[in-house]
């Protein structure tokens, strides 16, 4: 018998059909490797608003301080502007400065523990119409 002779009568093992249903799509409709499921979706590398906001505030600008020229971030320049405005007496800048200081925890005292209980204590009490020795 030669290697070209193949026994056609021998049955090949038949694979059962792949399970199709919930979480098992047919093989022909599955995404191919490298194919996106949302081709018109968000582009790679695009940034959200928070990322863009932080990126812009972290950019440096030149600031003239007397004869010197300093390089500071835009965020620092804004805070410096608010402080200078508050020192000049601008009430809006003062309110903004206090709100920023409160948000960053500037008014919290690290030495004291958090208040856990508030009690009202009556130091003295006089019923209505009663006179004390001090009133006479």
C-alpha cells in the first residue's frame, strides 16, 4: 500500500457545532484580531476636560518681578493675582482667596483633634419672677 492510498471509508471525527447564544456569538460574526468594536469612537490619545485643564494650568509663563524675569506656572500666576487683588482690598478676590484657602485645608488646625461632641452647659439659671441676692 502506498502513501497516496487513503481509506475513504474511515469516518473523520465530527466536531460538535460551537455553542451559540448569550456570550457566545457565532465565529463568523466575532471581531477579528486588531479590529475595533467601535471604529468611530474616541480617538487614541484624546484627553478629557480635566486633563486639558491641568495641562493648560501647568504651562509656564514669564513673569517680571522688578528687574528679574521668573518662569512660573499659569496656576501660580492666577493665585498670585488673587492674593495681590485681595491685598489691594478687592472684596471679590478676598472671597476667592478665602474659599481657596478653605478648600486646601489652610484653616484646619493639625494640633487639635476633630470635634466629636458639642454640649450646652447651663452656668446659672433663675426662674422667672425670682430674685437673687445680686438683684436686691
